[in-house]
C-alpha cells in the first residue's frame, strides 16, 4: 500500500489549480442513466471514486468514452467523459460494487424512474457514522414506489411509473435531495421537495438535468419544484469546482503561512469557511482567476465552529479546520452536527502533538506552539487530508499510511503541493 511522506515546515507559495468537484461529478455521472442519449461531462476529476462509479455504471449498460489529452494540455485539465445508457441491461446494483462507494446507492432513482424497477444493495455503515438511507427510500415511496428490503437489498417497484408528490425531508440530506430530483424529473406531474439540501452540488445536478430537458425550479433553495417530463435527452455539462479541495488547500496555506492562488476556485461556494479563515487571521481575496489565500507572520487566532448544511460550515472541512486549530494561539471548540462519528482524526492528530479533548459532539482544541512529525493513518478521506495539513506544518517527517483514501478525493495532491514548495513524496509499497 502506498504511503505519503511529508517533511514539514515549508511555506506554500504559488498556484494550485482546483479540480472539478468529486461530489458533483458522482451524481452527474449517475444522471446519465436517465436518458438513452449521450451525457458529456467536462472537468471531471481523475479520482478512484470516479473510476469505481464508471465500473458500476458499465454494469448497468452505460457506455463510456474518455477523451484523450490534447498536445500541450496540462495534466491537471479535467477529463471529458461521455456516458451513454442506450439500454439499461441490468437493474440490479450488487453488494460487491455498492459497498465500495456509498454514493452508488443513488443509482436506485434513475433506474427506477426509467425502468419501473431497481434492486440496489444497501450500502451499510462507514467510518464516519451509520449513514442510513431511510430518507432516500421515503422520497421514492412518496413518488409512488413500492419498497421492500430483502437479503440486504432495497427493491423498488413502480410498474405504472412514478407520480409527482410532496416530499418533506425531516432533516437536510444531500443524497436524499439528489435521489428525489433524479426520480421526480421523469415522474408524472409536479413534485415539491421541502427542506431540500442547498449544497452547490445539488444546484449543479439540477442545472445539468435542466440542460437534459428537465423542468426544475428553486434548486439552491430549500424548496425545489419539479414538473415531470416524459423523457430526457443528452447534454454537455462542466462539473463545478471542488469547494472542499479549495477549502483544504486554503487551510494548508493558513497553517504553514504563505501565499497561494487557488485557480478556478469560487468564493461564493465556500463563504462560511472563508469567513472563519479570515477570523483566524488569514487574508482571503477574489482574483480574476480564483481565490488568493495569504498568511504572513501573524499567529493563528482560535475560532469556534459548528458544522451545518450549506451555506453553513461544511462537515467535509471539519477535520482540516481542526488541524489548523491545533496550532492556534488559544482554545477553540469544534462541534460536529452532521455525522455522529466524524472525529476519527483526533487520535491521529494527537500523534503529531495536538491537544484535543472530546466532549460528545464537541472537540475542544487547545493550541500548541508546534506539531512534530510522526507516522499516522486515517479511516476516511477528509480525516486523511487533515493529517497531510498537520504534516505540512509539523517539524520533521510525517508518514501517512492508507493513501488510497486520499486518492478517492484529491486529484494530484502531491504534485499540487510540491509545486508550491512543500516536500511531499509518495512511497509505493
Ligand atoms: C454527502 O453525503 C457527501 N457525499 C458527503 O461527503 C458529505 O459529508 C455529506 O453529503 C454532507 O454534506 C457525496 O456527495 C458523495 P447526507 P450524503 O445525506 O448525501 C443523515 C466526502 O467526504 N441521513 O446529506 O450521504 C446522515 O446520516 C463525503 O466527500 C439519514 O438519517 O450525506 C447524516 O447524518 C463524506 N437518513 C445527515 O443525514 C438518510 O436516508 C446528512 O447526510 C440519509 C441521510
């Protein structure tokens, strides 16, 4: 298994290109199941999650073409992937495939909408919490599907087709909103989704579905109205920039000190996190090409944070922010409100010398003057990258094991950091 070794203590200076968002690319790829025409996605990141989902989609009969790189095109230009689900040859998504990636459960919606039936393995638990799918199934039931759970699979049937309805989510769910949207676009009549997720990735999916011929209003607000259509067609769509990758590198610059332009990043996708960074003593400004993040000289001020659905502070940046707070000049409190078990990085940050105490859903982080390098490992993607950030600031060498977590969600991580002066090396093993 590959490892990453970081020699800490270098300031980051330069330009980091921001990739297309993993969490937008995945539902967009799944949306290709809704039409027999071709959906072409540009700015798709090169990530193992994208490869895994491609494999799952091909099992359902989706043909995939990946455009080759043109002469002179940089290695960091996103991929262009064309997906054509002329026929859905298999309405079952088996355990072996779904268990590798939770988001693949979302195929249940387009397959049910197009074929009147779907059988998808329940994804099971994961490192950050129990993560049930009850609300996704509730949404499909509201649209008229009969749902049964048998032998670890969710079976959904709607032989007469889905019918528009009111769906009220008791809590904000990104996957629930994606699922409701993808089912409602082909349902007969009007669907109203109340307490919908407002995440930019939901808005991106709605924008792409609209290009495919769907009638959607209110995406980006908590009330989405969908007027069902009989069929959808092909479209071209560029995946929006990854706000979590943006925030991750911004925290790295805040922690090591330095001056980096995050090329292609958008301030509006991450206002809450940038506000917190500014309060911590980091300068953030919009540039013609993206966002510039700087911290020169001054110390890091402690800031209390609570994770929330968009537009609040994202749970996917909680671990990275905690890494930054470990060297703040004082004590900060970080509350995790989205997932019940998303503090797996705490013990590993402690190996770098961090002082963190857990009290239920709150982490109390007492800043220390410096971290020191150590071998560490983590059990999920964002926790792993928080250790990279810790390692960049720590004195000496940090080795991060289980790099496959990072490969799921961070494109060309070592190359992007190395270009800005970090000493980062992948050790194959
Ligand atoms: C998406 O997961 C993201 N994944 C997650 O990113 C992200 O952390 C999360 O949204 C919250 O922003 C992708 O987009 C692929 P939810 P999702 O449904 O859709 C509960 C990463 O690192 N819930 O919004 O699965 C759930 O347990 C990943 O890139 C139910 O109770 O998250 C959680 O407490 C990790 N029943 C809350 O809702 C349900 O049926 C929000 O989860 C569904 C969810």
